[in-house]
C-alpha cells in the first residue's frame, strides 16, 4: 500500500500522464515509511533531485509490473458487456476497495445540490459494500458534504471538525480508527489547507470526485491522507442513481446539470463546481420514470443554472438552433449553440406522469425564452412557480456583479412572466452590502422588493470569497454592521410584501400535496401548494373526490383541496375539502 502511494507520488513528479490524471494523492506519511525513507515529498511543481529519480527506478522493480498496468485495459470480452465490472487499479486489491460493512455517517451542509451530492456519494459507497448509519457514535467513517458559498458556511464546518476531533482521539484507542472526510465545495476550494490545518481529516473529495471515494477511503485505511479534487468537464454522475435518504418522501431532487459558466463577480461556485455541463436527457428521463414507478409525486430538476441546460451528448442534437435569451439579457460567455435545451427537457419530463409535479431550481433570469414560459403555463403538472434571483435592485450594482441585466430588464421580465403565467408564484435571492453598494443602491433593492412582491425570498449579507472577480478587482468596502443593518431592512420589507402577496390566496381553493404531520401540531397536516408555500390544515376525515362515498384521512403523497383561510409571510392555513388528483383539479386556485 505504501509502495503504491509513493509510486503515485513519483508519477506525479515525473509528469506521468494517464494515471496521474485520474486523481492525485497527498502522501503526508511517505517520509515516514521505511522503504521510502530517502524520498522527499516534493512540491506539486515537482522539483525533485536526481537521487530521487535513481531511487525511484531501483524501487520500481519491486513495484507493480507493466502487466499490472495493462491488466485494466485488457478487459475480457464477457466483462465488457457489464458497465459495473471495472478492474481496480493494480495497486489496490479488490478487497481493499470494498467497504466490508464499515459504517458511514454522512452530514450535509448548504444547498439542495449538496443534498443530491450526498445521495450520489452514498449510492457509490453502498455499491462498494459500506453500510449507512445515522448514529455518529457507531460510525467508522464520517463524511461532511460541505459548502463554501459564504464565510459563515465554512466556519460552521471548521467548528464541526473541532467537535469531531475529540471523537476521533477517543476512537484512536479503539479497534477501528475513525476516518473523517471533507466532500464537496470546501474540499475543492481549500484543498491541502484543510489537510494541513486539520490533521485529523483523512480524505478530501471535490464535487467531481465521488466515484473515487472507495479508493480514497482504502488509502485512508492505511493511515495516509488522500485527496482527489480534480474538476471534470463532463462528470454528471448520469449513471449513478442517487439513493433517496428518506424512502417515505413524496418528493425527490433530480440533478440535470452541474457547474456554472456565469462567473458572477461575487460567486465561488464556478471555482468549486467547475464548468457547466448537462446530463443526457435520456438518463434524466429514466431516473424520473423510476421515481414515478416508486410512487413519488414531485420532482425538482436541479442545477446551478437549470434553465441553461443543454444536452450536447449526441451529434444529431447539435444542428445549430439559435439560443434565445430573455429579452434585455446577456451572457458573460460566448453564446453556445445547439443541443437539446431546457424547454425540450421540461416538456419530456412533464409527460412521464401527469400526477407528478415538476419544479426546477435554481434558474438564471437570462434563460427564460418564451417557449419555457409557455410550457409552464400550459402544462398542469409543471408548477407555476419561478425562482428569479435578482441579487440587487440597482443597475449599477448589477453591473459590478456581472449579472448580465439591468433593473429595468429584470422588471420587464417579471411583467412578461406574470402576463404569460397568470397567478405565478415568484421568489428571489438578494445580496446586501456588495462591494461599492451605496445607501441609494440599497434603497433601490428595497423598492424592487416592494415593486415585485415576491412570495418567497432568500436574503444574504455579502461575503467576500477569494478567487472571485470581486476579490481581485473590487473592494469589500461596506462595513459589516452596515451590511447586517441593510440585510435586516431587506428581510423586514420582504416579509411585509410576502404577507401581502400570500394574502391574495385567502378564499382560494388550492391543490396541496400532503407531506405529513405538521412539525408544530400533531393534529395538523402539512403540505405544499403549487407555488411551493407551506400549507397547514387540520388532519380530519374528508370525502374522496375520486371515489364518491368514500371517507378518508389524507396520507403523505395524497393531493387534497384546501380552502385557504389565513396567510403569513411563510405559511398558509386552511381547511381541507377533499382528496383529489392533480388532473382532476387543474382549475385549483379559484376564489369562491
Ligand atoms: N456572498 C453572499 N451571498 C452569496 N451568494 C452567492 N455568493 C455569495 C456571496 N459571496 C448568494 C446569491 C446566490 C445564492 C445561492 O447565494 O444570492 O443566488
Ligand atoms: Fe454563482 Fe452566478 Fe453561477 Fe449562480 S449564476 S452559481 S450566483 S456564478
């Protein structure tokens, strides 16, 4: 095992292509290992001395042979037919790559993409023979799926690592040492810094390296730190069926694309999650079909820029079709052409199961051509809910953010969307206190909140991130207390406006997908309306509109009609009228 790691290290120093490009390993223990005691651990730039080369050549003789390396390319014909059969690298035995019933505890931080990534990582580990536990105390491996979007998100992880340190020290005395791994954006952003700062971290896996988890864990098993933070141009995990964490859930998230090419000046995502790439339509449809067969009632199509979706995976998709952006919007990158676009995908997904609600998040306002709006309008099972991250109400700040639109273009798009999809529910993201934001800019954001009256909002104080354009070119010059005061003002205004917007539902009968018992009361049920707002209603017997005469109590996954009686900024309340189906209730929000 140690020999293997030092060989990989040497491959990296010598610039060996194919194997070195699979992943890289950090070999903190290689100095300590006796057979390589003369080998130094050189810098990534690969400054090594001749002695090391000679030492390496003489030891190569005792390492894996050329035949070992050939073995993985000469797959016997019967294996070729099974995509699951892959020869392990010659230097780790099949047995070492297996989980051997070790228990993994996964903890997720950050956005919905991370929830989905957790399911992908778990799917890969489960196939390798790991077991899942939700009891930290009995875990053999603890993996944190991390977020880097704001400083605060990272601070939470550092604090968590300090807590885990005590657990790990205690385990050192037990039979099986505990292994700790950092997955996702923070692994990608900080790389070695995490391993150096927190010696107790054993593995790092960036967002495109989850397939490598069994190998990284096998390396960690031998007492080494191991990392793979290579970003990929094409990894979409298309063939990895995520394992839903909660098998009773009514809803699932389906990842349709990864990465982001927008390069908004404040955002770390393009650096941690890499270039934009879309998953082939066929594999998305297959996953949605499976979820429908399992009885799920809602899928949310997921991606950093869902509506920039573009499946270029087959030549015939690439006949040049011009790309329509929203009116008045531009892209930060050279306009891409061809491929199957988001409207095609949305159309196909929504045809799979008319009883399955379709949502998508998070879109970019630039990619809302009329064909997408039209489809949302006409298809009953595509929710009339659009997240339209504005980030600021000031055109000056929007330009500094490199968002590709002005306030005027954004407002015009809102009007156009409202005209195209009557009753649409709107939500947005805003950042308070971006570089150079004046009081006047801030007031423009306040006025945008008042003008649009969003139903939901996600508001953040600006957090400067290294590597971004803002970090290099702009000054984080809004004082922390000013950022927080402005954020608080935005929250207050947003709540007032959302309450007004949500109150327009009072008196309406809405279609609600039941999720389960309300967290606050055992006599109430909770579900979501078409606009994704939480609806609370008493858990009572009702008529079943699909089977007259039958009286039923609503179960998770049922559609019910609820008459709305009150509204706040975040929740609607009402009483239930009957159980129904999505198809039978297409005229669902009609005030009586
Ligand atoms: N500081 C604060 N908020 C940010 N976001 C992205 N980057 C930053 C940052 N550096 C917010 C944006 C984005 C949401 C996911 O997070 O509003 O839409
Ligand atoms: Fe970040 Fe902008 Fe990409 Fe969203 S669109 S992930 S804010 S760079």
